[in-house]
């Protein structure tokens, strides 16, 4: 038998259940860091009560962000002038795009298995302050498979179909490449490829443990619903002298039905990420952010929903290199996410 919440969702009057949890921005982590921020829609629909007793659902979502504002701590700064330092000058931008395919299979109304497959589309440009005394513009541009996530999801038994609690747990696998390079090469060493910093690669090279929890609630007949969720991620196996910083995201969301098919959404998303470590890590990495994420969702059929969000930072703080206080990280002034979900 289909879960009562799903019967409710399948009618146009219930579109307000379609909350989409925008996880916190993936903080840029990199002397100065090139910025890998993007707006990532959390499609763990169980966190909003979107579950069904059995079968497959697919969520496809696209996110976009342009990181072009250099920041140290919470203050915007300007890139240093060329001085033949041999360092990267983050005076350009990083355009981050992410296309995610989330497959979710409900074994029953309590157990789900989810697989997330990301395509990372990145275009990063900076100035290399070559020791030859001639600065050059370098670029790395690619579309590559990122790190796949596999999750188990469990919803605790609850007699109230309009509220619930659950947990999720799983692994992020090292499926993304970690060997992308910038071009052209440094004129001071033209035969050696110039490596793109590790935090901007398609993958981290690490296997990470993921743990999360959520609570959602609504009232029958009310247009308002809300949820709270959190997720922690930590590398348990690394390679090539690089360990991404541990991360923690917290999300609070509200949904209000504007009509039988359309709802307004509003979320507050917070994230903290520790500094990356290892010989190949950039000390100017990690930080924390608080973001406001308004959006809309619409049910186009009983099985299909579309949604869109804009994420606006209320506060951004990025770590600098302790040895170089003037270092910083590129940040994005806003980001965008669009998606469609289909239940088979």
C-alpha cells in the first residue's frame, strides 16, 4: 500500500510538500584558492516527507555559480600585483556547474537506497606570476565525472504521516579525477605540466563517511510545512598527500502553498568546513557560510515536479594561509539551482 504522504503528494493540492533542502555552499578550498563554490540542491526528499512505499525515483538538478570575488576572512580583498613570485594570483574567476543525477530506490516505507552521480563542469582562470617576470593567464576547463555518493536511508516508525524523523548514512567514493592541469605551462618550467590545485579537481581522491539526520512536520489542511536537517562528512581514506577538511551542513526550511500546484520555499543554510591538510593541500582552505535560499516548486503531473532556487550569502568567511595573511579564496555572490524530480 502506498504511504499516506505519497497519496497526499500525488494530488495537486499537496505541492507544498515539495521542499528541496539546499545544502550549504560547497565552500571554496584552496594560496589564494580558486573557488569551487556551487549551489547544490539537497534531493534527500525523505527529509521533507517525500517518500513512497516502493519503487524508483529520479532527480536531475543543475547548479551554477561564478566565484569571482576574492575574500580573506569575511573581507573582500584585491589580488596582489605581479612581482615574479611564482605564485597564482586569483584575479580572474571560476565558473562552477554541476549536473547531478540522484537515483533513489524505496525498498519499503522505512528503508531507501540512494546513489548520486555528479558531472562536474568547471572553468577556472587565474594569473600565474611566473618567476620569469612575465605573468601569464592560465586556464583549466573540463567536464568530468565527480565523486559518486552511495547512501542508505532509514525513516523511524511514526503514526503521524505528516511528520517524521530519519537518518542517512553512506560513503563518498573516489571516482573523480585528481590529475587535471592548467595551460599553458609555466614559462619558467615549460616541460612540466602545471597542476590544478587539488580542491578544484573533479574529485577529492578520498573515501568519505557521510552521516545525516532530519525532521519534517506539517499539519493536515495547512499550507505551511517545515523541516530541519543536518549532514556531516569526513574522509576516512585518502591518497596523494591530500585530505579534504571535514564538513558540517545544517538546513532549516519552510514551504507555503501558493496554489494547488505551486509553492514558495525559503531556506536558511549553514555550512562549516575545516581546513584541508596534507602536503598537496592549499592552506588557504575551508571556512563557514550562512545562506538564504528562496525558491519555487511546481507539480506538473502526479509523478513529476520541477523546482528552482537562488542562493544568496548572508555571511561568508574563508580561511587564509596562516603563513600569508593576505591570501584568500574566491567566493560567489550568488548561485542558482534548477531541477526536476520524477517518481516511476
